[in-house]
C-alpha cells in the first residue's frame, strides 16, 4: 500500500516535513514495516501490526467513552450556567 506524505500529514495533523520522522518512529516501534520514498513523497507500507479487541475490550471501551461523554456534558452545562455570572462581573 502506498500513502502520500500529504495524506499522512493531514490525517496525523503533522507538517509534511515531520512525516518522515513520524514514519521512522512507527517503524522503530515495529508498528509498521515498509519504505519511505522521500523524492516521490510516498510511504510504502508492507505490514501493519494487527490489533485485536475482543468483546470485553469493546465493552470496556464503550463504557469509558460513555463516562467521558457524560462528564463533558456536565462541564458544558456548568459553563453555560455560569457564563451569565462571568459576563456580569466584567461589564
């Protein structure tokens, strides 16, 4: 599989200049295997470390995301409810 530097930079939110370093780090951690073509600005990936999530892992992940979502909703409500006081204090 070939992936352009541009796509990697957009997806990973890094500059094109940092793509080579990012890919080399992924290779050193044995997350991927492949080669970097600096001239064509393309990464050729031959192998990707497989990830395995069983049902229990997925349930735990879903639970944590649900907890995080509830906490974020609580924070948003607190900010919305307290924003009137902030505006009054600084007028």
